[in-house]
C-alpha cells in the first residue's frame, strides 16, 4: 500500500506539474514582479518619477476631476493617495468610452499627462490573480485551480521525495544535467516549501468569497452585499436617486477620518454615485505598520459630509483572514521583507522551470527511441511558458519606452498596443519553440538578455535617468533598482545561453 | 507506478472529475453546513463562521484532492464523494429551511 | 542603523545554523574534508548549535520587528539562509573548510 500511495503521488505530482506548470509559472512570475508593481509603474510612466509628496496637500485638488466623473455619470470615483512607494495621487473613474486613469502631482495639484500604459499595477498585478480573463471570472477560477494545484504539488512533492533530510542541502553543479536539475528542483522545493505553501494558501484565502460562495449564499440568502455589510460594515447606496447632489469638503471628511483613527494616514478615497444626491464617500485607513491589510473605512454622506459609520479593527477570524491577505499583498512598509519575497518568488519560478526540465530530461531518450511526440510538445510548452514569458515581459518594457505618448495604431491606444505586444510576442515564442525545438532554449535566452539590456538603454535615452543619476536621487531609487535587476537578468540569461551553446557543441561532437 | 500509469482514458477522466469537481462539491457542502451550524452551536457571529468555514475549506479540498488520487478503488472514491456531497448539501439545505421557519 | 545590523545578525544566525546542520550530515562532513561519518559527539554538538542558532535568529527577529513581522521575517530569512548554505556548499566550499577542520581537532 505504501508503495502504491507513493506511486500515485508521483503520478499526481508529475502530471499536475506538466499540465499546469505553464499557468503556475506565469502566475508566480507575475506575482514576483508585482512585489515591485509600484516601482515598475514609476519606470514605465516617467511622469510620476516625482520627489516624495509633501505631507500635507489639499484633497480639493481632486474637485475638477470629481466634477468630470460626476458629469460622466461614472458609478464611482476612486482615488489612491500617495504612500512611501507612490509619490503621485492616482485617480480612476469611468467615462462612457471606458475607464480613465490619471495621476496627479500632489505638490502642485497639476494633472499629469495620460501615462498611456497599464504598467505594473494595472497589467502585471491583475495578470497575477486573474490573467486578464474577465469573462465569468474564468481567469480568477483558473488562478484558483493553479493555487490548489500548487498546494497539491507541495504535499505530493514531499511525499515522493525519498531522502528529504539527507538531500536537504544537496546541490551538485558538477553532475550530469538531469541530476543537477533534480537537485535544484529538490533544493528550491524543500527549502522554499513554507513560503510556497503559505503564499498559495494566502492567495486563495484572499478570494475565499469567490471560491466558496456557498458559505455566504446559504447564510445570507444569496445576498452578497448583505454579507459584506455585516462582515465589513460596508455602506453601499442602493442605486442612484437621479437627483443631482453636491459633495461636501473633501478635506473636512478626510480630517474627520484621521481623527477617528488617532491621526492614522489615509490610503484611499472612494465615492459611490458621484454627483448624485445619494452619493457615499468612503475613506480608507492606511496602516503600513502592521502585516494585516485592514478593512478600516469611514463612510460619509456625500452632499452633507456627515459621518454615517466607521470601522476600527476586526473580529478574530476576520483578523486572521486579513493577516493572511496582508502577508500576501505586502502593502506594508518593510523593505527587507519585500526583497526577500522577490527572491523567494524567483526561487518558485526556478522550482517550476526545473520541474519541467526534469520531466523532459528523463524522457528525452526514451521518447526518441519509441518515436513518441510527448517530449516535443511539452518542450514547446515549457520553452514558451518559461523563457517565452520572460521575453514577453521584456518586450512589454521595451515597447513602453519606444512608443511616444499619445501613440495609437489600428484603433488601439498606447496602453492597448503595449498589451498587444506582450501577447503577440508571447504567442510567437511558443510558435518558435514548437517549430525549432533544438535551439529554442538558447535562442530565447539570448533574446531575454537582449531585451533586458535594451530596456535599460532605452530608459536612459528616453528619460535621461541613467544608473548614476537614478542612484544619486532618493526618489529615483526605484528606477535604479529596476535597471539593476534588468541588467542582472540580462547577465544571467546571457550566461545561461553561453552554457547551453557549449553543451550543444559538446553534444554535437559526441554524436559525430 | 504501473497500476496508475496504465490507467485507461475513461477511468482517468472519471477520477479527474471526481477529484476536482466532486472534491469541490463536497468541500462547498461542508462549508455551507459549517457556516450554518457554527453560529447556532457556539456564540460565534454569523459573518465570522462564514469566513472560518471558507478558509478551512481550502485545506479540506486539498486533503480530498490528495485522497482522490491516492485511493486505488475508483468505485469507492465515487461512492464516498457522492455520499458526503449528498449528506452535506442535504444538511445545509435542511438547516436553511429550519432557519427560515419551515 | 541598529535595524540593519540586527537584520544582518538574523541572517548570519540562520546561515550559520543551517551550515552547522549541514556539516552534521555525513555527506557534507565528508565533502568538507572530514571522515566518512561525522563523529557522534561532533554531530550532536553541531545539531544542537544549529538548532540553537535558528532559535536565536527567531528571538532576534521578534526583538527587531515584533510578533507578526518578526515571525514572517524569520520564516522567510531562514529560507534565504538555507539557500545560501546550499550555494556555499556548491561553489565556495572552502569557506566552511576551516570550521570543519577546527571541529575535527576539537572532536
């Protein structure tokens, strides 16, 4: 039975890994980048490379935009306030033509030009949790499936690992590729296990209400809003009144909210039904000093500015949920943890990539002898999902620096063109990998190196923020960080490509 | 390894559906029962019970997924999942009716 | 500044802790120039000090960042520490040789 159990876990580990590995790599890679989503925003939208915001600025600078949102009958008016990582105010509302996203310089109150990019927070981060497939929440469910699969892979991986303690620290770079790959897979898997398991579980727990709707459906008669009102104290107006209504002083309401939370800073301002007599203003608390991602919010009646209700602290179970969410979202102020998350996220990417490589290396000969196509198909899938994903990301950065502001083509605006580039390049990497599998890994590694260095060079040419300059200005450190990581990535990809070309030369000599 | 590697297509599909779909169905049913029963049996507020049940459900689903692939007898797997699913959903719907004063 | 020093200390404790645990394993003991098997007494000393160092890292992390950030920091830093030990054993094994030699003399 013991043998049978281990064998079935081996089967489960192998096939769930091969089938979902591509999806998992995409999610892990985008999640790793999302650790620095706001820094990527600064890199991709140079107009927000601003010095840190003045501590006090009047929220009334938002009034003209609020009026615009009210005139457009936008269902909401959303404002992200500056933080340590984000110097600009972010404003979002919906026009009949689509969502409008703008940055405001809090120092001057000036609205900055349309960035023309979805950048980190609006492309990379949503890709991480819903793959940009909005239809019927399919993207969210696919990511949920992948998250469950990651936990299954963690558990089954531990069960099938025969010498988990003896091999705890074992990595033998001098061994044959197959052994080396397995060592690397085992080491990143076993040592990274606590992080990978916790990050998958906490990612799922964030969306518990979507993944297990039966819980609130049976208890609140299927009324989602009733549940949220009960659990989070949300105040949501039921529809518009149709009567126009004013909006009380933003600053007075913000001051009241700060007073309720003992002077705590604010994270966001969110107005429902702007311009309507039944508008509700929600102000959220910023607490960067705790792990939990708080739900603390104060609600004001828009036209009068009177406090409706507010929330301070959560019940025990909900606090656990907020803690798990918070440790996944890392919106707190802790740079060491942020960097460690990035490193461990990369370790997760290595884990998934080496899993693919091990599958391929252990079957390559046998499949060639038997004339099976499996290796070729999976190799294309692996190349496209691993190096292809890196190339697509690189192309996304490069095209961002090449397109002028306000560019448009084929009826697509600049932000859409960047996204199209990402997907088309990604598709092309799969096509190349299936068409020419022998050279795909090496060729794509060179492409990664070229794109990453080109991105750094283009950033210098188009913005003048070269490494020395960005390192010497505090507010440009995010740019320096991104440039350094791009250069490191380029060097790493180049070394990998050189190794691969040496291996293939040795291989050819042996065959000759 | 041989036993499972040699799995035929149809039993494999049945197992996949039972594990992913059936396992989810049973977890969701248990969540519903727990969310209804916890506030009735303990002093836990309703919204708290909902969140607690849902968070634990991920671990229940994980255990069911592992077991669904470890269980050698496919019939037993299906019977247990169907029985657990019927029992949990039946209990949940019964509790809902009870609560609404039926 | 003390924050940075404490962080370094946490990492150092995690790294040394895992290095000690690695050395107590026959494979790495042999690789580091020891005999086929790690002597029982040395092995015990290494294991105890390894665990003690990991515990010390936890205490330092809790002191630095409090309960929630501290435990999170510890859980993630020790993974980075363990990965660094693996890297050392693979590419810079001579860094750990003097420690192993010293232990052999003492043992």
